[in-house]
C-alpha cells in the first residue's frame, strides 16, 4: 500500500477528522456483526469543534504522520486517505477549497460534495444525528460523479441531508450476478478433475461431486469443450454430443435439487492440447507457435505440436463453436456460462503477444488482439443473454506460453477488452490475479462497472483470511475459491462457523474414481 507523508492532499491537513467526534469500536471483521446499519441525517448539524480546537488535534508541523492512500478513482479528481489508525478515510475533491468540509465533517454551504467513508471492520458510534439503527440491506454499488463505481461496503456521506449507511460486504450475504441471485459470495472455481468418461460424458462421480458442493454461492464447472478440436485434457467433459448434454443435465438437476447454482465454463484449449487427445487432424491457435512443454494424452506424454494458425475466414466458425457450446450448456440446465479467457487457452492466446503474431486485424496492437475475444463474448451474450454470460481472465498470469511481461501492453490490452465488453451488461467478470488490490485489477473493475469475482489463489491456496481481505477492502464483489472447495464440500459452513478444514490431497487431483473426489467428509457435529 502506498503512503503519503502529508495528512491530506496539497493544501494542508485536508482529511483529518477530529478523533473526539468519532467513537470507533475496533472490532475484527470476523466478530463484528456485519449486519449493522447506521442511518443519519447530515447537513444542518452544528460543527464538532472550533477551528482552534480542531487544529490542536491535528499533527503539528514537525510530526511524522503517515496516511495510507487507499484508492484513486480514475478520471475524477479525488484522493482517498486513511488516518494513521486506519479508522477513517475520506475522498476530497479538488480544488482544496472543500478540504475544510472534509476535515470537520460538516461540509460548508455551497461547497463541492465531499464523501466520508468508514472502514468495514469498524463500527462508528456516537455520530451526531443518528436517528435509527436497523439490519443492513444487501450492499449496493455506490456511484460517484459520471457513474464512477465506488467500492461496495463503505460508509457513505454526502453534503446534502440524506441517510448515512454502514453496509459492509459480507462473504455470506446475497449477491446479484445478472439474472442470477446468489445466496452467498463464495464461488467455486473452475477446477479440472479429469473424472468424466473418455467420450466426454459426465458420470455418476461427477454428478455426486458437484451435488455435494451446492452450498457454494455459485459453482463454476470445470472447463468444458465446445468442439472436439477444443478438448484440452484426457477425460475432460464436453458439450458437443447429445450424450454429453444429457450427462450434464444429471449434474445440473442434482445441484438444483440441493438449492444450488451452477454455470458451465466453456473452454476451447486452442494450442494447449494434442491430436492424441482430441482425435482431430490438428490443433489450432492464432499463430503457428507451439507451447514449450509436454502434455498427457490417451497414448502417453507428448510434446505440444505446432498449431495450425487460424485463417481469417476460419474465425467465424470458432465464434460459432463458442455460441453452440453455450446454447448446449443452457439446454443441459446450466444457469449460465463463463467463457474461459484465461490460463493460456484459445481466447487468452489471442490476447497474449507471445502467442499472437498475426498481421491481420486480430493481431498487432492491443486493440486488435482484444478484438476476437470481444466478438466471442458478444456473440454468446446475444445468444443466451448477457445476464447469464460471464468472462474469466488472468492478466499477467504467464502460464502455458501466454506470456504478458510488459505492464504497459497488459494494461492497454485488457483495458481495450473490458471497454469492449462493458456495454453488454454481462453477469460477471472473473479475474485471476495475485494482486487484487493493485492498479491493474482495480482499473479493470472500474471499467467493467459490474460484478467482479476475484480469484487470488493459484500458486498458493486461497485462505479464509484472503477471502475476508477481499470483502473487507471492497476489492471485488465475490471470492473465487479452488482447492479449499475441493477438500471441503461444506466450505461455506466451515468458514462461516470457524470450523477446521479438510486438507486437499494433490495426488488425487487428476486421477480416476471417487478417491480424493467425492470422499472428503462433511463436518460432523
């Protein structure tokens, strides 16, 4: 987290609020009852103290006083600062004429609006003008000028008399994703498990595996291929044949019978496969560049082959594969689809300059490399509805040959992608990135202007504390969890009640049968 030495933006002690005016209960997020809401009326209250008295509470000229810079909203002259104890921060607009209002907590008449926020892990008490206290409603996205999205779960106060809400994001509170109403904000990550039949039909073990995990707010299935050419792994399920669709219908029926929601991750492997896996003539990619490595096929391990570079006139057929796979997913009873644009597979290959050296309008510039992904997402959203369509991305993940080493190019490429799909009003954007609070992820979240699901774990397991940090800091709207969900079919209950966890057995992640798949125990009282 960056720091600024001055307690405010240029102009002096801008955002320091007299501590005597705020009484904070410094309770950890895990034990603070997140359902509290304080409602206050503002604007006609008397000042909390004279300027002289307030000045006495501010750090003197020689004091060292660090203020955490928590956020800067793009395109708006705002700066977000936290006091040294982390109890209060505010967004002060420029010019500095409004700083006095932000400092005293009583905005002067006819000044620009300031906004004051309180952290989600502290409950303000003793506020002037508190008129009622009641259970918190479902957190909503706050919006600033020009529709800029502000973090969920922050205490919001404006200059005009209005309600003051303390409405933190709770991991176990409901969430709306397009047409879907999630009971909680824990999302099961798409996890390759290689348990289906060799014909791509989900079997009884697959049905039971997903049924057991129906208490998650949303299940995202393992990657499912939309065409035989798109198959990436042995024993991977598909959405091509009627038998595969019927097999998935058994899965979705079982999840729905338990009250759960499940979406299909529609995934085309691109060059990250082998003809000995797909049974097809060749593998395909944006350019004829092979992945450096080996892949396990039905006939043993083989080096990745040099792919066939898709011709421009072949691209509409690939788009249609994604559309058909998504339509088949809906026929199989899925609640929606998540398009796999991450981890080095076909859509990611178009985004990554290491895999895409095309010279047509789908290669070269960041905007051109984002073009095909935008076309696929748009076509699927038009076919099944934007409210049931999501996209998963993993910028800077650098796996399976999809290398994105230039931060400037990464920022430009993914900005072009998100700007291209934001108008669609998709159900969600799922982001896999090690730094969810960083500038890249938060800029993409602001551009998307819709629900963002954050996955912080890949090289390391996402812990309860990681999930709480996403919620408490307002970095995203839900947390995507992988390995803990593998080992704990009742993960929601265990995390909610602070119960011990089963440990995942990595030696059974990609094997056959029930061991390490459906035999992890539920918590027994």
